[in-house]
């Protein structure tokens, strides 16, 4: 459902206060906003969120040794082969790509799990929560995509709540990179790689509509450099 986006100014103020409490650098006053007053927002459809989590789960499984034949068989049964991005396709089929980078998608899955109501929080100080893997398709036991959807019964969060956390992670992404550049202590157990993965997932999950927003971006089109 499309709704009005929250007022971005108090949301940003809250994000900056959170950075201060974490002891992180705070960006300048001209740091870009994620959205503008008057924009509308909506979440990706539930089925699209579930499909992306399922695909990333297969990518993770491949990075930890799942045979390519088994991965493709699962995706074919789930009718999700077309959901693979080109880099994911090359990795799943040909083992082509950086295994470490694909393994980092665990943090993106964690963030999407939060959006879908599968995890209770997304604390930037903590790594992906214990029990996350039990909430994903059980590939070892041969659980199908359809069976997982029936077992899980996801309940996506209110889109304004997701947008507020996106703004926080947008600021955190800058702050963690700046802290690492300046060799400052980080507030928890994760680094900028994990924060960036979570921001990636949140940016993909929320769709903004307004005069300065493009059409919804594909997964690989999310730009974390801005």
C-alpha cells in the first residue's frame, strides 16, 4: 500500500542523535536526504521480498559449498531462476565471482528478514541474529520454496518504520566508513561491510515515489556510493 512518507527532517534528526549515542562521526548538515517532503512510499510486494530472500539464501548456500546442480534444481522447482541477477547467475552456475562478497549477503538477508518480520531488531552493533538460519528455507532437509512460505507466514513491517531505519542505515553507512578511515573505534561487533549490506537490502525493499525518484531499481542497481 502506498502512503505518505514521514517528514524527513525529524527522521534525520533522530538518525543523527543515534550516531552520537553510538560515538560515531556525524555527517555535515548538507548530507543528502533519502527522500523529500511530499514523497510517497511503499514496500516491495510480499512475494517479491520472499523471492529475494530465497535467492540470496541459495547464493549463501553456494558460497558455503552447495553444489551448483542442487542450487539450480531448487531454484527451478521454486520458479525463481529468472530472479537471479547476472552476477548471481554466474556465481551459482559457474562459481564465478568473489565468494567473500557473496557470503556477506547474510547481512542483507538479516535486514530483509527484519523487514518481513522474521527478526525482532536490526541493532547496528550486533551481527546477524542467532536463529536467522532456522527462519530461512531449510536446504539441508530439502524444504521447498512453497513449503517455506507456508511455514514462515511473513508479516512485513509498516513501511514508515522501514523508511526510518533506512535513513539511520544511510547515515550509519557513511559514519562507519568515516570511522574506519580515521581509525576510530566502532561501537559493536560489525564493520562497514555489514552495515552496507543492510543498507542495500533496506534501500531495495522501500520504494519511494516523487519528482526526484526513478522507477524501482533492480537489486544490482542499488547504488551505495551516494
